[in-house]
């Protein structure tokens, strides 16, 4: 069992020991959203995965600077180098300013991530607020001989870069295959004639008169390419070389491959030591995406207003659903899968509630030390949340046995078990009881009072009254369990 954090590095294609560049400090950059629409279920996986990574690094006592950007300019339709800006296109449709669109959908993104208990990043820079940094970086890339100006636009020279660097190392793409696959057809597309090679990508685009988002630059009035923003902002806030760059597997090529190329061309170093990628949420085996119009919006999920849903599901149910799969595995959405996640989460939270009510005995029937070691080993081995959850559910079985009187736990082990559930379930996995604003404390107090009244009735041999209290609580959704030393309650499983 590993006692050292190990992560899968996409750059090397293997699991490696995590050794920060400047321990205990860790720089973490995550590609954030392009804010031109409401977030869907697929948009939740990355933030939740990297929220757990962020939380686990803090749990291991690292000092983390977590940067997650907002793309509010430069991301063109179909991820291409030509066409309309996604945000500008939506602004025209809704007859609003582009920054109104960006702000509105950024607020919607934050609102949904807050519901999912995703911690806010240390810094959340916007592409539109870092135009100067992007221009400076492009200028340096040109001066270093890896980019060229053409008709007011600037393109990265992939073939020139490939003479001395391994273009395609991250994504596994082979440049000769890319060149062969490009074909003459791509050269005939609008704007492609500006490029020396079809695989060259835009660092700066000259804006047409009708383009509503543009800034002055040494080459033209225009706007930055999609890829350069992340290179410029990560370097500004984390340095030329930092620890972890994260994102979805759909960003491997061209976005992250281009980031590596332009950052290396500018600063002579790969920007990140570890590249960590999560897999996609799929629906019927197809990637969920706004561009494919097959997404289940998070608001639809929380309200149950989608044809694929039988009911509404809570934010914590979605978080639990995502953590049930390893982050590098695909995760297929279905109503049945969410329903199963809802049951699992309720069972876990009931155990957490029962744990707070247990009375210790003089001896223990369980090895809490081994439980902790198993959970730590799972999380240390590439943040394996499903294995960690499996060990937690093993402990859920123990808690239920202790509660029904068929097993015992001593005081020290009970406190250790409570600490494990607090640190792992609440602090690291970020799962929380969805009773907010002190409601759970109020419920606990009222239940203690009702249990006390029932126990008084039992002691007075008024069994009609005690049975009536149990029955009414059951009808209200609360199940009582009489143990050897105390009576506990849990929320009835549906």
C-alpha cells in the first residue's frame, strides 16, 4: 500500500510519485469554462474531480495556489481558428454586450458549483483581463523564431517548433499524420491561406470590422487565440513552470498540446510537471457537450425537469455519482445510475448521523488502523475515490452492527472512526449533509427529545405510547434503532 501520493501523468503515460517543484507549495492550474451558456452535467465532473484533488493536497498539508480561468474571449465556434467567437455569437443573439453574456453565465457557473460544494479557486483570472500578457507572450514567441505574422494575424509555426521539440508528445499525435490528414481542403477554408502549414494555430487573429470583441496590438486590431490565454495566465500566477495542469481529456488536443508548444517556445520549459486529465461524462456513449446539444443542464438535474429524469436529484447526489467512478474512467449518465447514487449517499449520511450518537463499549471488534491505511492507500494511488468509498462503506457496515448491538467499539476507536469520516467524507470528498442552516442540529435536538420521551414511556411500561411515537416517526421518515446502550435514529431508506 502506497503511503506517498502517486498520480497518473498524461505527459509520461504512467503513474508517478508526486513531488512538488518547491514543496510544500503546490501550483495547480485548471482550464475553466467558456462562459456562453448554462453549465450541464458534463461541466460538473472536472470541477468536482479537481476539487477533491485540491482538498486532498490540503489534507496532506501542502500549501496550494489553485488557479482556474474564465474564457470570455478567443474561443471560436468549433474550436477552430476562424469563425465567430462563441461569446460574441451569443451576445448578438441576445442583443447584449459580450461582457454581459460572460458575467451572466459566469455567475450561473459559480452558483451551480457552490451548490456542488466546490471550493473557489485561489485566483480566477479572465482572458479579457490579460490581453497585455498575451501580447507580450506572442511577441516573445515571434522573437524566438516560432511564430509569424500574416495579414495582421499571428500563427504558431508548428513545423519550425517540431525541428527541435516533440510536438504531439502529450496527446500522442504524430505530426506527419497530422500533416497528411490536413489535406489541401483545409487550405481552401477561409483564412487557411494565411498559414504556412494547415496545422499552425492562431496566437492572434485580426478582427473584421463586424467583430465586436477586439483590442489593439502590434499586428492589428484583433483578439487572442484560444490557447494563448491559458499559457499567459498560468505563467503570470504560477510561474513559468508549476506543478499540476488539469483539464478534461477532450482538451488534450489541440488545446493542451498547443499550450505546451507555445509556453516552451516562449519560456524554454514545459509549463507543468504533471498533466492530469479526467474522462468525460457520456450519454448513450457519446460525450455530453453544449455543441452537440445533448447536455442535461445542472438546473434541470436539480429540478427534475428533463425527459431522461424520473425525479429531481440533489447536488450532493450528483457529487457522489461522479466520485463513484475513477476520474480517468468514462462515466455514463442514466436515471438509474443517479437513483443508485442517491441511495448510496443516503446510506453513507445515515451512518455518519448514527456515528455521532453511538455509545462506546470496553472493547472493539474492528481494526480502525487498517481502515485508515486502506483509505489513505486508495487516495494516494491516483486519487482512487471509488476504492476509498468502498472502504468507507465497509465501515458503514460496522457502524450499523454497533448500532444494532451485534458488535462493539471502544472509546478511542469510536473517536478515531469519527475523525476518519470527518476528514475523508466531509473534508476531502466534500460530501455534506444537505440539511443547511442549522436544520440538522435542530432535527438532532428534536429527535433526542422524542427518543427520551419514548424511553420514559417504555420505562413506565406505557408501550402504547412508546409504539405510537415510533410509528409516527417512521411515517415521517425517521427510523429508530434500539441498541444495547442507546437508541439512535436514521432517515428511512426509500
